[in-house]
């Protein structure tokens, strides 16, 4: 197994890589000058027809590294499928299709996407035009193969992009069935920013003496990326994100959560507090997902709420920040999340919003990835070191302590007094005596009567109110109070 980890000289040009003139012209039109390190290393290997594993951090140009050699392998005079790109998600598939169309527009090469969720009848009709290159998800590709509308017997080059995700999405059997439909002589390329040992071993079943190309394997995130985190309680996460967005004012940002079942509820809460946000739903129709992505790219809203799978491999120009409303489930997922910003040498910022109990997760990421995730706090319109915020809080406490005893307490000092009250204590105001010198306060009810009344009140709570409380779980306190006042 051949392995390459070095760099070519930075002066390497696409001309030196012997790229066809028609594609050189397209590169120039697109403003792409010199190849990135992964392109300089990968293109010559793939042009030689060798199987390969390509690994490089997100945002380094891996798509172009395999796409240019793949397009050059195509003979447009032949009415057969010659290049197949397998992807884990619809969004990544459509993104790669856009790149293909940039380089084939006005030329004889025909391309087609075969993505799940789209009407299969239309896809079958378009297959009659004999596309030369297809981008598809495993399930849809296998479905078309079973009904004998798609054959892979003439494929010269097969590429699996985000290969670790493709293998882990529960579609391993589908992927294997698709790969078996290709000839053993076909060139195979596996690509991802993260290729764990298990994926590399699985790849060994399909690749023939592959060249492993890893650019800076020890540098797993972009040098231009700044990592930080803010600590708050679970119920304060939505409001903390709102405050961060108001403070930073990102032009375009992605917000990650872990559980897809919560995504509609989270969108509702974020929109309720005034944030410009839409979500990338896994269950949404192809048209809805395309609309959301198109509007986000056009800057029609500020925040894209997404899960790890939905946003895998996306390259959206102008994303300056990545927020983690839930911490990533592992270091590999963290890498792919933060890779949505700081791409191709641009600066980017990633901020995790965690509870005190979740801080240990970031500690693990720091050790595993060799990065520093700095703690931050919001103070006087800036993100500062938490020590500065603590010193400011200390100064406020001292000012409160220095107040004359008769001075009215501030909101913060009143809150501190309430917090200091024993658990279960009920605050009451002093009752003024009446004309007879007796207190006008109502006499306390016996404990047994109070308990009976409480039970009676509890029984009157409607099912609708319980459902409302369930949905409001996790909302900031001020939002809950606002909802109650409305009612």
C-alpha cells in the first residue's frame, strides 16, 4: 500500500499537472489559480488510474482533486455511464452536481443526479439520455439497478465521497451492492476529511493496492479557525445563542444540534426570540431542502439549523461562524462541523454552548484533535476571558455592599437575596397593621387544607397546558414568562 504525506512545491500549477486546456480555461473563469496541496498530490495519482484514499481537512479542495481527473477519463462519444460518485446526503450530491455543471457547461459531457427523495420516474426518463457521470445516494442507485434501469458495467472510475459517513449511515449493504455492480478493473477512490482505521480496513476490500494521500494528517482543522466555548445552564442555551448572535452579528452561520426530533421545536424557539433562522430537515422534501439551501446561499436568512448528517460536506461560501447548540457526539463529528467555516484559507470562528456537565466533552476534543478551545464570556458587548467577567461581577457586588442601608436594592441584589432564601421558602411582604393595631395579612391556612387545595388545583391542569409546558422545556425563563403573560 503506497502512502504519500508530503507536499509538492507551492509553485505547482494546473498546467504542470497536465490538466486539459478546456478545464484550464474553466478554472481561470472561476478564479481558481494554483492547486491546493491535496489537488497537487491527488490529481497526478488519479490521472495514472491508481486506486486511492484521499484524506485532507475540510475546505481544502478535495472535490476538485478527484473531479478533474474523473472528467478527463470520460469519452463523450460513448453513450455509457463512465464515472460514478456515491455520496451520503442529497445536499452533498447537489453540491457536487453544481461543480460538475460548472466544468461541463456547453460541452458534450452529460451528467445526472440520482438522489433519494426525488421522483424516480423522472430520473428513469433522464437516464435515457445516457449520462456520462452520475452522482447518487446508495439507496437510490441500488433501487435503479434492481429494476435494471441503471448499469455500472462500463464505469471506469468510482468515487465514494465522505466515505466514512457513507459506511456508517446504515447503508453498508447498499454500498456494497452498488460497488459489486462495477467491474473489478474499475478505478476506485475513497475520499473524506476523516478516515478512521475501521473505514480504511473496509476500503481494503474494494481498493487494489491503493495510494493513501494524507495532507498534514496531524493538522486536523484549519489554522485560520478559532475555537471557543461559552458555559450556561441547559435552560439558558437558546437565550445564550440569541445573545451571541446579537453580539457577534455573523452574516452567515450554521447552528448544529444532535437530535432531529427536536429541530422543529428549536426553530420555533429561535424564531420566537427574533432570530433569522431556517432548518435543514432530513425528512423534508427535496424541493423544501433545495429552497432552504438556496435561500441560505442567497443570504435571505442568517442562521441555518442543521444536524451533522444534513450538513456533511457542504461548502457554503460566506459562512463565518459555526455554533454548537449541542456538543458534537465525537471528535470526528466536531471536525466536520467546524469545517463548514474557515475554508480555503479564510478565517472562521466556532463557538460551543455547553453546560458545566458538558465541558469534559470539549476537554476530550482538545486532547484528541490537538487544538485549544478557549472559554469565553459575554461582557460589555464583547467576548472576553471569563476571569474578566468574574472580576466585573465582583465589582458589582462590592458596589451593592457599599450602598446605604436604606437604599433601594437593585434588580441584581434583589435576585441575589431571593436566591439566598431557603429552598421551599415563600417570599411575603410585610403586612401593615390596621386601625385596631392588628395585621391586615390573611391568616395562614392549615397545612392539611393547603395540601387539599393544591391537589384540587393540580387536577384542573388541562392536557393542553401539560403539552405546552413540555414543549417549553429548555426555553429561557424570560421566554416562559412572556408566554405566560400572553395567556
